[in-house]
């Protein structure tokens, strides 16, 4: 479904991503793990067109999306949950979720999707009228995921959903991520928390200094001695 | 002007309407028209503050050169309705042209600054405002377009279907002075401008502006064409400035570059911030307060000193700025969200202390 070929990202002279190639199949959850600064977020940003790729190309559902305008990405069916949540702090929770459906006009379907999201995250329903900026970090992450789902995407890009959150929150959020994926959502998950990411995903790629160094089934990566040593603290 | 209250009671509307109708007569009772003129300027400042509120309050783009659009509107009117070029076009042609020209300049300023935010944007817009003023000051040679620092005089007043808004005239047995007639024109326009702003705020475009203000990357991610929507904010804000400028020009009968200095931009920004950024009733209140208060001080300080000390100790003009500055500092210290912030903003400031990061 998503084909990334020879993707190259640089900031000025600094090479963040050096010609990486990977793919995500329909209905699959793929984890991209690696240390801080390995180039994971840059990869995701280039796919979501937040930044320009220097080289390589990105195909989604057979269509070249490497150079489309950033606001067209969601039209293609790709929803980004940005790093650090990126909610609209001075809009209410309900308004944030409504913004997720900015391009949609099917009111009845939108209401149904909203109910579904409130079902995943009852906390958001309780706080619907509250300003997003006053939510806790975990609630903001829930909101960011909910907002992305409101666009009814074909694919979800998650950038470090566990970052800076209490373990109990991480657990709650990953339960939903798993539930959404179980319903067939194609997901690309970026995580520093390698164990968590490999537990929920089917396949994984390990990034190091802008390159993919290892790939395989998540289960086998979890048992890979190199991965265990480098990312699981053993 | 009562639209934002959206009162259920018909009585409230009647009361406000009566007050708005009676105001110019009450102010003109002593025979002088000075206070009617001051109120007229307050209404012009409402236009400007609401226009700037689109750019700063809704879209979150700090613009320190907003007065340039006021200048563009004023000069457009001045050039198309004065003996300077011998052109005397009617109001229904010039006012839209003024708005369009200002709109064009809005896009002209907007396009190179699309990637800038905060301080950087402020500097560029500040420079833009100054460039316009300096151009107006110097475009008298080699071809005399703006008549330089002397400005343009003998500008036509607003006149609709042979009815001129300057000079005294009798309507339905009432004697109306020029400023009083302009007052009613301005109130009518103000109601229109306020309705447009209220509609904009709750439209798709309004929500898109707010999203950009809050988080530009997230706004792009939900599918907002941030470039066009930002340009639209600049263009719409500028158009309101252009319309205000045109009426200013007609009301004064004279324009010169010195009316459009940096301090004017800062005044309008202060009205928006002090009143309650992004909140239409607050912005209107800010505009009224900041345009009326200094005048009240000007008229009040002299007589009070004379009564207390028997002589003028401090020049009213310098005291005016002192009191004004102090008022700004105090309001920002004790009401950081403005005098009349939106309910959400108010809630944010009270809730923030209790929330975790």
C-alpha cells in the first residue's frame, strides 16, 4: 500500500535519512524503531510532506505522492499524528475532532465516527467541551489520534505516541492503536520504545543513523540478540 | 452594533438602537461637533481593529504594518475623488476599488511572508508599513502622484445620489451637521462589518484560520491549504482597512502621509490585544476605549489642572501618553487576555494552572 523507495532527507548539509527503502502492506502495522536521531521522524515527515525529500520517491496505493502539496496528503487517505501531539490547544476537544473531518461533508457518517472515537477514548467524551491545551499529555495524544481517525483515513502515521507519557497512559493508548489496527487500519508506527512497538506490530524495521539496518517479523526482531542488546536494554 | 449580544429580548435591541440614534444629538447639543467627530473616529477604529483582528486574532499572524492598508484605502479615495487628478468618481465605485487595491496590497505583503511567524513576521510587516508611508511621502517626483508630504486636499465627501454627507442639511425636520450624517453612515457600515466578522469567525474559513494559529503543521495535516488561507486572512484584513481609509479620506477632506505612521499601527494592535484578541466584542470595546479615552484625557486634563492649581503644570498632550501607557501596562498585568476576552480564552487562563503538561 505504501512504498518508500530510496528516500533521502537532509537538513542543509546534514543527512538525516540516507536512501531508505521499505513498504507497508494493506491492513498491516509496521514499526519503525531506532534511537533518538536515527531519522525515524524525518522519514515520517517526508511521507506526510511536512518536509521535502531530497531524493527517492513515495508511492501510496500506486500513486506517486512524493511531491504533492502537504494539505493533499490527507485527501489521499493518509492521516498523520504528529510528533508531540500537535493538537489545537485553544480549541475544545470537540472542535479539535471536528477539524480532523475538515474535508468531509457527510454529516451522518461523521457523527458515527465521532461516537466510535468517543467509544475508544471515553475520556475525550467527558472532556468534549474542554480546551485541548488544558488536557494532560496522554489525553492530548488520545485527541491527536482521534482527530486523525476523524478523517477516516486509509492509513495512519503515528509519530512516537508513547513519548513523555506515564506507563498507564501508554498502555491505554496502545490498546486503542491495537484495536484500530485489528479493524484493518494500515499503520506505520514510529517508536523509541522498541519493545512496545514490536509487540503490537507485525513487521519491523530498525533504523540507525539514517539507514535501515535490520528488518523482519516483529516477533523475530524481538528475539534478535542485536535488537535485544541495542534497544531492549539486555 | 448590538448583534454580538444576540439578545433574546426585543427590548434590548430597541434600547441600543435608541441609544445609537440619540448619541450624535446628545453629543452635538452644545453646538460643537468635536465629540461627534471623535465618536466617528472611534467607529473607524472599530473597522480597523476588526480587520486587524482577522490577521492577528484569528489567523495568529502578528502584523505591525496594518496601517499601510488604511493608507492605501485613503489614498485610493483621495486620488479618485479630488481635483488632484481632476477625477471625481462616485462612492459606489471608489469604495470597492479602495477595498480591492488594499486587498491586492494585503496579498503583496502576505506572499513573501508565508513562511514567517512571530517576531520575524512582525519585523517584515513593520517594514512594509514604513515602505508604504515613505512611498506616499516621496511619490511627488518625477511624476506627482501623491503630492508628497503636502498631502492631497479638497477631497470629495461621500455623496450618495446627490445627497452629500458634508455640510448641514435638513432631514425630516431635523437639522443634521456633517459629522452627524457621517455618524449614521458609519454606524450602518459598522453593523455590516460586525455581521461579516461574526459570520467569518464561525465559517469553515474562520475555523481554518484558528487551526493555523494554533498549529500550522497540524492544520496542514488535516487538509487545510495553509498558504491560501493565510493569504485570505491578509487580503480580508486589508480590505477592511481599505474601506476605513476611504471613509477617513472623505470625512477629513484631506490626507497626508503623516496620518499613517507606525504609532497608528501600534494603536490598532493595542486595541485588538487590549480588548481581547480573537473576540469580536472585546476588539470593538478595545477600539472604542482606546480611541475615546485619550480624547477624554485631552479635554479633561486641562480644566482639572486649572481648577486644582490655577495654572497648567503639565502639558495635557504629554500627560495623555503617560496615562495611556500606564493604562496599557495595568490592563496587561491584571487582565492578560484583554478586557473582554472570549469565554474560551478566559477559561484557558484559569484552567491552565490546574493542568498537567
